[in-house]
C-alpha cells in the first residue's frame, strides 16, 4: 500500500481530481480532469486498465459526500460522482459475479464497517441469500408517480407503462361511494374504487395502487359522473399509457413534499426516471400525445401471391429496423414486398414503428418507442 | 393549436348547428308490444290500442295516428270512446280511469290526458267493492256507468268524474224482485257486462257473472225485466232494434232473449252450444249483426271444443250456412265489427271484422265472398319472424320503386281489395320528400321490403331465400289443408310465425344497389346470394361457388353447423328479386360483413375467419384472405359461443343452488335452542351481507392483446376508387376492417366494360394497417379531394351525384370502436384523430355518413358522421375535422338489442327496435322529419235526438272559437253551416268532411291559437302526460 501521490490533490488545483480506486485488496490512484471527465465507458476502460483486469466484468461504485456507496454505471451518475467528489473520488470495484448489490444504497457508508467488510471480504456475504437482479439499465420503468408538485398531498397520480402484451395491467375496479365536503356539508357521492389486484400483475408489482384506492381521474379526465363501464372502457382504451389519479386508501405513505429524503418506494422508482416527467405532463392533455399510438402500416407493392420468403415473419425488432434502414439506403431500387405478417407475430412482440414504402424518403420517427 | 378551436366557441358555427341538427323521436312503426286492450269509435272511425306498458295508440286513416302514455305505466285493461266525442276513457289495472281528448293545437290534433280518477268506496269497504269490471259510457255523454266486483254499479259524471251517489245501482235494488229460489242459489257477484238499449237510452242491460241479467230503467230506478240465466255469463250484445239480446257463456253456449213489454221474466228463445256436444271453452264475446237479406251474422270469440281445440285462438263467423272459425296465430286480445253506424239505417250490414291478437292485427273483409283478409296499411307485424338485421336505402328511383311494388302486388293477390275500413281523421302531413326503403332480414330466411317514406311502415314485398336450399321443411306440407267437411271449420289467418325451420337460413347482412336493382343477401351459414330484379317468373339454375376462407391454414376444426345444402337443377322463382349466384363460405360461419359494387359487378363478404371477393359477372372467386389469428381457437368453435355462456350460467346457477342449500343447512344446524338459532341466523345474515358487500360489480382492467378471441372477425368491407398506390393513378380498391383493429387494403384491377367478360379481375394486397389500440374497426370511408365521402357506385353514372374530386388528395377515415382516425392517402400516415373511448368511456356501435341540410337555406348542406355509442347516445361528428357537433341521449344503455338494431339513413334519420315488433323512428335533421301530423274533425253533431247537452269543455271551446272569429258574420255563418251539417252528417259523411275542412281552413287566426293554448295549460295542470 504505497501512497506516492498523497496530498498531491490540493496542489493540482481545481482542474484535476484525485481518484482512489480499490479492487479486491488492491488500490490504484490516478487523476482525472474535473472539467472533462469523459464518458463512463472510457472511465470503465481506464479502471480496467489501471487494475489490469481487461476482461473482467465489474461493478463500479463510489462513496458520495454522505458516505453512501452508490453505483457508477452510466454517464449521468459518473458525472455526478465526478462533480461531487471532494476532494477525492473513492471508487470501489467488485467483480460482477460476486457483487453484493445490497451494498449499494442509503446509509451504506454509515454501516460502513459492515459494508466494507462485505466488499473487502467477498466470501463473507454469501451467508445471506439475495436475489440477483440485473443492472438498472436493463430495466424499463413500469410505473412512476408524477405531478407530485401540483397535486394535493392526499392524491397520487400514477403512470403505468404497458409494454407488449405479455403482462396484464391486472386490477379490477368497482362502484362505491365516498364522502366529500360539499357546500351542503358532508355528502356521500358515488365513486370508482380499485377492488382487486391481480397477483403478479403490473398494478400489484408497482406497489403504487392498492385495493380501495379511489380512482379520481383517468388520463386527466375526471371519472365523476361516469359509469363503471365507461371508466373501464376509458382505462382499457388508455392502457398503453395509463395515468390514473387515485386517492389512496392508506394515506400514511404519502409523499412529504420538499423533503426529498430517499426511502419511499415511489420516489426511488421516480428517481430512476428523471427524464420521464416532462413528457408525461404533455400527455395529460388528451389528443396531443402521438408517441404512444403509432399504427403499424405495411405497404405492399408486390403480388400478394408472391411473398418472398426472405421477409422476416416474427424476428426480433433489430432485424426489422435493419430492414427499414436497408430500404432507406436502397431507396430508388427494389423494395421486397415484405408482407410482414404482423397480425400473427404480434402475439410475441409488440412494436411501434413504420415500415416505409419505396417512394418515401424519410422515416418519420417522432420518438417512437421500440420495445420487445 | 387545436386546443383553441374547441367546439362551442364559434358563434357562427353554433348558429349553423341549430339550423342543421335537431333530435326528435318522431313515430313508432310496427305492432305495439304486448297489446292489452282495444277500442273503436264508429263515430270517429278511429281504433285505439292499449298496451301492458300503459301506452295508448290511436289509428285512423293511413297516416293518422296518435300516441299517449299513462304515467303509471300500468296495463291498459279497457278502452271506451265516449259516444260522438273526441274523447275516450281508459281503465288501467290499478283501477284508475283516465279521460283522454283529441284536441287541436296549432293546426294538428293532439292526444292529451285530461283527467284521472280512482273510484273510492265508503271507508272500510273491501277493495273489491270498487274494483271496476265493466264500463259503459252513456250515449248522453254525461255519465259513465261503472260495474264493479261487488255487483254495485256506480255512476260518475263526465268529464269531472264526480260520483253521483244517489244514482248508484246497488245489487240489493236489483235483487228486490228476483224470485227467491234464484236469489238463494246465487248472488249477483261481479258485473260482467253493461249495455245500453240501442233505441231507448233510459234502459241499460246489466249482466252479472253468475248468469243473472236485468234490464234497468234509469228514469224510474228500477228493474223492468229479469232474465234468469243458468250459466256463468261472459258477455252481452243487443240486437239493433232492441227487441232481442244475446248472451254468451262460460260453457261455450250463447242464448237469445226476447225483450217485450208484457213479459217481465221471459224465457230464452234459443240456447245453442255451437261446437258441442262435448265440453267447450267459453265464448267471451259475441256479435249479432242483422243484414238486409235476413240472415244474421253471428260472430263470437272462443267456444271451441275444450279437449281437441282448446288451445286455438279462434273467432267464428256464422252467416247462414257459411261458417268459418278464424284461427289466429296468437291469443286474441279483443275484436270489433265495423258495421253501419248510421242511426237511421235499418240493418247492421257488417263490413269488416278487426281482430287484435297478441302479435298482430287481422282485418277480415266480411263483404267479399270467402271473407279474405285485408292488407293493413300500418301496424305491420315486423316480427312475424324475428328480425335479424336491417338495411335502409334512401331516395329510391321511381323505376325500382314501381318494380318492387308490382312484384309485391303479385304476392298479395289473396288479400281483399277492400279499402282500409278504419279511415277516421285526415292526414295533413306533407307528402314524404322521397321514397325510402327499409329492408329487414329475418330468422326464417326472408327479407321484407318496407315503405319507410312516411308515417306508415307498409310492407311492399317479401323475398324468401329458402327456395335455393334444401331444408327439412317441405313447402308442400301445408298444415292448413283440411278436408272439406272438417269440423270445426278452422282457417288459419295472420302471418305471425316465429318458428324458424332452420336457424341457418337467418339473414345477417343485406346490401341493395338502388340504381341497378342488384341485391346481395348473406346469412347465418356463410351463404351469400346475389340477386337481380326480374319482373317475370323464371326458372333457372343458381350458380354455386365455395370460398374456403381458411385457405391452407391447418389444424383448425369447425365445430359449428354444417353449410346449407343447395337444390340441384333449376329452381322456379316468382317475380321479384331472383338469386343467380350463391357463394358459400367455408367454414360456414355467419357472414359478418357484406359489400356490393354494382358497377364493378363484385361482391365482398367476410366472416370471423376472413373475407373474400367474388366476381358475379364472370362468376369467379377473385381471392380470399384469411384474417384468423393462429391462437384464436374460439373463432372455430362456431357461432354458438352462446354454448359457452350457457355452460357458465348453468354452472353459476348450480353454484347458487348449492350455496342456498349450504346456508339452509347452516340454519338448521343451529337448531339447539331458540337463542342459538337466532344467533346463527344473525351470523348468517351478517355473512350474506358481507358476501354481498365483498362482491360488488367489478370490472377487470386489462389491456387488449392480440390474442383476444375473434380478432380476425371481419367487421366492415368497403369499395372505393381511390389512390392506393401512388398519387397519380387511382384504382378500384377493397378495404376490410377486423375486430382486432387491422385494416387491409386490396388494389383491384377491373377490366373495362368491353372486355369485362374476357379478362379476370385481379387483386393485390397493397396495405395493411394495424391500429395500435386494437379496437374493432366498425367503419372505413374514403373522402375525396373536397373532403366529401366518395359517392355510391353508379350514383355518378345516374347523374345523382357530383363526380368525386380526383385532383386533391384523398383521405382515409377509419372508425374503430374507440377512435376516429383520418389518414392521408396514398401514403398512409395519421393526420387527425378523435379518441372517444379514452375520453368518455363510450364505444362506437354504429357510424354512418349522413347529409344534413339547413332548415333555413336550401342551398346549404354538409356531410357529417352520425354515431351511436354503446351508451345509447347519438353524436354527430363533423367531417373531415372530426369535431363533436352535438350529442343526444337516444336509447337506454341497458337496451342492448335496441342499440344493436339501430340503422341510420343517409339523411339524418334512424330506426331502432324498441320491442321485437316495433321500430322507433328518430330524426337528427331539421330538414328531414317524418312525423304524424293529422286532424280528427269533430263534426258538429246533434244527430241523436237524445243528446241532452255537450260535455263542458269541448262545447265551450267550440263556442268561443266561433265567437272569436274576426267578425260576427263569420261566426254566424259557421253556426248556420253547422246546422246544415247536421243534415249532411245524416246523409253523407264525405260532404260533411269537406265542409268541415273548409271551416278549419282558417286555422292561422290569432284567436284560435290562443284558444288552442288554453286547453293545453289546463291539461297540464291536471297532470297530463306529455
């Protein structure tokens, strides 16, 4: 453990920053340009290089100013790490295969002893079994709480993201009545309530909706005065991008505004999705969102009897997009009459894209989401 | 941007909307559901029908009809017109009496409820004391006699319904002079019949249910004659001269009684059991009609031998040696005879019998030999076989109209050509602006063509598709062929026949081209027939083709019905629409969509498996396309998905039974002691309560997936000549929309007319659009460069439409259950949309383009979409910008069959079924409005010498009307002519009507308007139902 550069950080001035990286029992020290940290991938390569582990998959973590061990796995949190490091950026590297995910998170460094010992002695953590989950970038958001700033604290606006057709939205609604304060005093008014959550369904998995929550709005439209069937139809029609505003039956988990302490499950999902909020707000104005509803249009020019067998039937999306690009590049030439039998393949994949005909130059891609 | 153009912000458009759109339910067509009472006024020549839902409908000459609804929605038990008045009294099953009047209001008559009344007995008396069983409006028009269950007869004054207690005829008073032994044997019991003496208004005949009949003198308040019947009485009828009356009885007999001055207790003249000697059913009503030639008509209802014919609904007519028992298809509610009502005429001379059966109205011509039926101009039984679909065609060219009528007249030769005998009132509605046809498909494989132009929905022609197929039912097997000397002489009358021989024959889709006379009809077993109108009978072979919609898809098994077997060899067809091509889909699933292009001579059809295109010129199948999803097994199980729900419902009901058993056991289980039982009960109640609370109505929220069943179900087919491939060349195209939200577009190559027979029609798939929301596609439409919908085939060729604009770019409108979407063509990209379900939670059930004209200016009209949602709302949505214009609630959302049956016309009207037998007609347009508008003239009668005074209001109204005219001379004139008319009435009704109509001519006068309003206010204050 030689520390040749100790104390040198201060003398380097504001332009550079000292990095102390630890992998297993080994430490490396090096410096980075604070103003030009580069990309995460470069940094990752650098770490592999300095630790001489070029072909080992590793997890990168750092300690923030509160002492929490936080992951570095994309440009955003890498930049965050660089910008907050003061004076020194402490990096902890773990092998992916024996990584301890529980090490990350809140107050990890106050539980430092424990965590560090886990990190330091990899075989130690084997004692408690844990669920191995994939990296955050492998996730897609399934739900989020939105509009926290404009809604009353007793209400919660939840957006459910429905991908493909494999997983049910999975909840039931019923008629009921709730007590409201009206100019004539307290009155019982009819309302719509969540009556049941399907086990394993999307709604249940989010943890944001619960039985007996009162449904107030669906995609920005108030449900008062509408029948159960109408509300059902509204929800199903909006199921690709369902935003429901509820009054939770349990008001204890409400978000306390302006004190964004981590801890609530709602917020953690939200914080993983910082970019989604603005376009959700836009979506609340009905009829203005286009991104969620791009119909699939297949334009054929060939004889339907002569469908080239080369046409992809139900392959992965990459291959389809490649075909699109191919069409573009070979614009003026021949377009294979690709009768993509989407009706049949849509069971396994769901796509939102447009296959262009030969006589159109540009692809209209206004933020289409491609999902599997 | 769009946000700022919300509807309701442009005052000019708002004003225009008021000139264009207006919602009215105008008239009910067809036969009233569940009729319960019948009445007739020989004076007004109007018929009234009451129903079990409390509706009352008046009918006169074609086009003259009125409707009223009792607020209580109780069954109408009896209807009685006040003699020589425009008033009638109804008795409901809650024992309330209602007085209705026909009053003129802004130039047309209206039916209004004026008073209501419930007879109240003395305090403490049982309800039966005042339960009304018989009603007699006295010819004086001043009083009503009300026979009750207690045997007392109450007298109430009209129109105030004040009970005149001193004139009550008690059963004690009646029994005073009846022989002791008769009295002891039987008490009076309820009053079965009340009949006024035809010549002497001071005498009324009272019949009690146990058989006693008395003649009561109103002047002296005493019984003048006793008639000691021995059988339970059903009804009474006076002979015209008042010298005899006839009574009919529960045992199937009828008795004639003489009425003479000297004998106060006469013996019966004749007692007869017409269908004896074996026990017979009751004769519930009887008529004895005299004729010039001396032989009376005896007409009675029932009386059939109990054992062998007890289930028949019959009315027998006996005239000398002629006797026929008319056998009706459903229960007879009531009937009446139209006979000479002139008081001076010596004989009844019956002309027609009008029978209200439960499911239809039958009128028999009694003047023509053989007593044929009369074809009714209204009250048609739409449901004589259940309606399975309907199709409306507006503005039929005269030529086709006449050909259909002539084909229909050949079918109606067995009807009497007597003019319609119920001809009261005058139709003053303007002539219908155009000829409209409503086609209804029926379960028995027939298509009925109705004249839907005006108020009277009238059957023009009936087409049967059964002949093409081999069915179990042999057409020669006639149930009616009875031997010559068959007794009783039954004869089936009426058309109501709800029993279909083969459900596969049911008609599901109809498409008529009004220019070419081509008709395509598709049915339950995948059969598609193309027909042509032929004015002559013909015998020919129907070309037969099969369309395998599954193509080479494998692993499918059709579990539904088999396809229909066709008849080999030539088939004889009567004049009218004659099939020349039959396409049978394989598997033989119900045809769910149909389109015909008469110019290209193509017919397209779709089922739950796919769709096909057939060239009916070359009689060649052009192509088929399978739309089935591989995982959709349900689509193959046949049309009877009902089976599944039946199974489910059976399971549920078993579960329910089991649960109730369990709970009863639970109850029994705790039978140790009383408190235990109580506890158990309380617990049980709590349990059930909790169960009820825990299991409210729930709805699952589930995104639609591609695996939903019936995604391949073809919902709509559409032919269009548009730009499908590129923007420089347009070509014929076929569009199909499925339940799974897919739209297929096929480019067609139709050879030019001169080579039409030589070259085949070709089709290539050009586009496929998958709507991301996957809702069923219910309509497809192409808008031309001016954003007007493409015209119908041959419309341009017949100079009835501007040719479409082929310069500007076309647009495609796809209507799904959830959204309206406009796409550009030929490159399909979304341009506009209106999300309906996502915003309002309602789904589109029907959407049709309708043309709306302005009521203010003749030259303005526009095309909009008329949309019916699953909530029963009707919305109008503008084209091409898809802005909601207006919304009206129309049908109750629970009325699923009503919503499913709705059809829109091309000019903003529509029809939907309010019962199996009735269409409600509604109008969305200010310009095209078909509603009854008629006048019932009240002749200024003092025809009978015994008319004491006119009933208050009517009289007052008339008087003030006379004096309210501009000058005194005029009023004087009227009074004079009124007196003249009295004579006219006695001689010639027509003359009378003429005079009357000229008098009513000046209806615009200010005074009259004012007057017309005042009785209205009066009616309202009396709780009149509007």
